[in-house]
């Protein structure tokens, strides 16, 4: 089932979204939500069991931290291609096949554990495989929620998803630790395999509403990836979210990677203690989820992330000092509350900056950065702990995450909703005859006549419009002034093909329409003159 990167908000009440209970009026949401909790409980039982199993197979800190690396690395490697697939194929069928494959692999691994055939290498390989299929389906899980509830209940549905996931995170590790202590290390792995059956059945039962279809051919796989990356590169709010994510997750990954060793060696506990600490992180996240609406209203997105970062630094210090279970539990509760505050805010910032046509790809890029930083951080802090010990590794991570706050202050997050629905206000291009879809490149010119006295304000406005052109398909954009007539200005942009330009017509949003109206307000002759040129080819 989807990871916590797939959960985009938290709290019992959201602006415009109502109570988090409202989405349960819709059977599809209620069924998928319930099945997701069961699947995520199994996932967290597997996570706790695999970390503990590795401490018995090889207690070296670096090797133990590689369990987190093997779990996180697949997201870094396949999330972007998976996001492209989720935007261009049937998401329900894609999820069904992915979850069936995940169930089969989990059952094979459980059998190997039962037969005592697991080595550190086999554990890492299967952790990677399970993570890979989870990574393939994660962007689709993120993008599918709007198909389960109507638009007015979307924020409440996202909140309910976050609460449900953290309930699973609180129950799963503790239950996994208890089952391990009572029935042996094999138990959590069998439960994990069985827990996926519910989500498979729920997906087979669900019949999603038809998505709005384009008159144009579906995007091809490789160009769809390039388009998603180009969109993110030219979206300032997405870029800010990604940079803030790197600054946080690179250091916060320390306690996730080192927690099994802290439970076993630093406080001399057993698997039930490790499960209890993971459960406490989940419980802290649940508590933090209900406090988020109030905290967001008082602090705003940027200061809330800073507060969550400071809370994570305090938790890392407590982990460094912990010699008893009580101290480690306090640190885990604080870490969970701080984690959900930062993760939720970053996810919302990414969500509200992405229109539907590129949503899965944009969120996949966020997940890639999130898990990439998590993967690099896990390996880094495992090596630091192996060289200098667990306490010092946690203290260095705490210092690093505090230093990151002023370094990322200038990158502001977006949490206000903007209208990213397609405006469809661009007039169809006037052409003579039929143009083949793959012909290109296409040069579009937009001619304005402006008051030279307002030149500076016009150029500032059209520069913002240039970002929109690049996001939606232009690979080159520019503004040129007539050397003989200072009132005449021509905007130009190049698009790869005629088909890609037609897609631009469908990608323009209502928010973009407002931006274009601001630019056209400077034009002295009504609507600007738009001309399309296409690369000439010999007959």
C-alpha cells in the first residue's frame, strides 16, 4: 500500500473541506480507506520485523541502516517513471496489478523466513523488491483520491487518509513486535502478505467515475517524463517544496535508520521495545495531525515547517541521550508530531501547485526527492554511527537540521488553493489544410502594442507569463522589442511539435487565464495578434 509520502494533509477539519468524517459517506472511499489501514498495518509490521531481523543477522550499524536504504531507494529510482504511467494509463488497473505483485513477493519472503533461508543479502533484496512495487503504485495512490470523493470533500478525504495512515503506523510496529515476541520472527511477514488481500479486493470491487478524456492522443511514456520534469523545473512553488524537503529529510532520516540499534544496544531492549518506539512515532503523528489545523492557522506554512524542524532536532538530541525506554518513548512521540507537521505541509504545498494533467508526475518527483534524501541520509548516518557511535550521529544530525532552517528561509511554500482547472480559453489555431501532429518545431508569436512609459511593468508581468509557457510545453521563450518602434513588442516561444502545442491549449488553467489577462491589459489594441509558424519541410 502507499507510503506516508502519499498522504497529503492532516487534521480533523480543513478549510473548505469540512469534517474528516464526511468522505465516509461515499462507499468507495470508506472501503478503500479501511482496506488501506489493514495493508499499511502489515507494511509497518514488515518494516519493524525486517529491521529487527537484520540486527540478528548482522548487527553492524551500516548494515542495519541499509534496510532503510533498500526500502527507500526504489522510490528514488522509479517514482518519476511511475508517475508518468499513472498520468497516462488506467490508474485502477495499474494499482490492481501492482498490489497483486506486491502480495506475491511478500508471501515468498515470508516463506523464506519460515524456512530459515534468509541472509542479510536476501533480506535487502526482498526489501528492495517490495519497496519497488510500492514505489510503482505510490504516485497512482496519491492521484486517485479525487476519484473517490467529490471535489468539495477532497481536503477532508486527504485528512482522513493521513489520520488512517498514522493509525496504522501506531498499531503496526507495536503489533509486529508483540507477534514476534509471541510467535517468532516469521509472524509479521506472513501478516504483511495477508494484509494486502483486502486492498486487492477493494480495488477489484471499485468502479471509478470516468476521467475527462482529451481529444488528443495519449502522451507517450518518455515524452511524458520529460514533460513532468520540465513542469516542475518551471514551477517556483514546486521547486521551493523540493528544496525544503531535501533540507529536512536528509537529517531527519537519522533516527529512522538508527532506531533498531538504539532499541537493541543503546537501551538494551527487545523487539517489543523497538515496535513500541515505532508505534510511539505513529501515535505522535496522530496527535500532531489533530493539532495541525490550529498550528497552520497560527504559524503559516513556512513557520510551521521551521517549528517541526526544531522539534525533530530536539527529538534527535533525546535519542542521543536515551538510556531508558521512557526517554526514547518521549523522543519518539516528539519525532512523530514534528514529522507529520513537516511532511503534511510540504505535501500540501506540492499538491496545490499541480494541475490534474501532471499531478502524479509532480507528486512522484516530490516522492523521489523525499526518499532520495531519506536514502542518502540513512546510509550517511549509518556510516557516522559505525565510526563515531549512535549518540554522536544523532547529535550531528540535530545540528545539521537546525542549520538548514536559515539556509532555506527564502524558499516559500504555497498552501492557498488556486484554480488549476483547465480554462480552455485559447482559440483554436487558424490553419490551412491538415497539419501532421509530429511536425515541428512550432514557433508561436504574440504581438503587443504597449505604452513605452509602462515598459518595466509590462516586462515584469510577461516574465511571469513566460514561466507558464515553459511549464506547459515551450522549450524556449523570449520577448523582443522593435528597434524602430518602442511600442511594438513580440513574445515568442518554441514547442517541439504541433501536437505538443495543441496540448498547451488543454493545459492552460484558470489561474493562467488571470495571469494572461494581466499581460493583455497592457496591450493598446485589444487582443494581441497571435501567429503560428511551423518548421518548413521539403515536399
